[in-house]
């Protein structure tokens, strides 16, 4: 097949296997040239028609896109560019080729620090940071989860106005029922920033008003949301029944029971669910005591919690999340991969990623039959070679 090693960037190569095309896995061949997908054929091309380097895999998908990553391997996004670079390198090992560094509710100085450090990140470190995800502080105090109440209560118009001048922001999570939220949603949408509704105690009507204003996503469905009641359906039902909303889901078996995840998949389908990891700094390190936004978090097994038992992010990786969805019986391999690639790309409005089509970036994840990550390419460059 030719010689490929990590950090190599061949001008041209081919990949053969079962390609993720739409929501199906179909036998085919990709030709990659100069970092882009040059052609896609729904069968195996003869070797004589292919570049000198040919790579075979059981399954070939676009690189996964994680919309919610707080940290990993002891690093927190909010500490700056060096941590973001370290997370980019590590998360690529799980098949992720693009991600949103996520900043939990913080004080104003911390946001200024993260904004200032954005220009210092290394876009070639591994998985590509596409922009910041600001999760808070414009959240509901009643559904704050592990976010610090003092910063939620201190969130001001001045802080928000400062955000509007920043080009590094890709997504903002906020609660639609907070005073001024509808105006904030419209202001963010006008600037091309995706708005996700989360950490919300909204009524069904308040959530729907946020969607009418332009919000297109729900942050970690079922978690930190007003619950389902047959006379007061709340935010969960609003998110599940509105086709304009893509629901982020953490399939770790801790944030939501597998049966609830299956319910969401039946309601929304693969186009309406985006798998997210919500990884925090302990991911990859095992059990122990760690930090999230200045608070102490205890990790045991797949659970990361504050001292009072509140969930504080997750410790699952995206490849594990894909395997869980398949193992739980809620999705086929193709559907699970679609929710980790095409759906998050569409949520961001990123047409260059998430699909195996001619002209797209050669961000690729190659898998074994049992969905173990083998090789990862970012813009045609080898970042993981596991065989």
C-alpha cells in the first residue's frame, strides 16, 4: 500500500472499504489529492487507476466532530492555547478530526484570557479546533448543574457585548427563559454564531420561543433541563418534537439511561441527534480527583461528580460513544457514525466536513469491523496510524 507514517502528508492516496455515504455503508473507493477528496466511487477501483498509496479498511467515515469538549488528560480548555493544543493531539486518537473547545461558566477575566489565547493555538496539532463553545454563564440558576451559581448570577450585558466582537466563538449555550435571552439569541445568530439551548428551566413555550428566535440545537438533552410532565411538557419535549432542533446527547450510560437515548433516536432520527463527549480534564486518566472550572470533581468509572453528587462533565470518548449506541441497539454503525460526523457538521453549517463527497476536506477516520479506530487523517495528513 505504500509508506504512511504519522505526520506524513502524501500528495495523493486512495482509501478502500465500506464508505459512509449518507446513512449507509457502501463498498467503495476514495481518491485523496492535496488534502481534499478528489473522487468517490461506489465500488473498488482497479489498482491501475489508483495512486501508488492505497489503504484498505473495513469502514471509512468522515472524521468525527465533537461539539462539546471541556478538557482531557489533565488539560482544561479555559487555561489557554497550550491546553487546547494538547487536547487536539489526544482527541484525534479517538477518531475526532474537528472539535469545539468548550468553556464552562466563568468570570469575565477568564473569557478575556481564552479569547486572547485563541490566536496562539496550533491548528495542525491534531484535531482542528473550529471555534469556542461558550457553555454559560447565561444559564438558569435552577438548572445550573456543575456550573458555578455566582458566575451565572453575575452574567451581565457588558460581558455579552464583549462577546459580540469576538471571531473565535462558534457556539453559545444559554437558557431561553432568562431576561434578555431572545435578544441575545438574535444577536448571536446575526453574527453567524450557533445557539444551543441548555441548562434551562424553560417551559415548552419559552423553549419554542428560543427556537423561533434562531436557536438550532439543544445542549446535552435530558440533562439540566426542565423535566417531562404530561400537562407541562417542558424543554425536553420541546427539543424532541421540534424538527428545527438538533439534540446533543452524551451516550455514556450515566448522563442518560440507554432507553432514554433510544427514545431520542426514535423521535429525532440520525439527522436530529449529534453525539457529543462533554469530556472534562479527567478523560483518559482514570479514577481520581480532578478539576472543572475551579471545582473539585471525583471520577469513578464512567462518572464524574462534584462533592454533592452533581454530574460534572463526562469521561467518555467519541469512539466509545459510537460503540455504545450500536451495542445498545438504538443505531446501526452507519447511523451512529452519521450522528458523529454529518449531523454535527450540518449543525455548524460546515459543508467542507462531515461528508464523503468530492471537494470535501480529507478528514477521515478508518475503522475495523468492530469499530476500533485504525487511522485518522486531518486534511489528508496522517495524525493517527494504529497498524
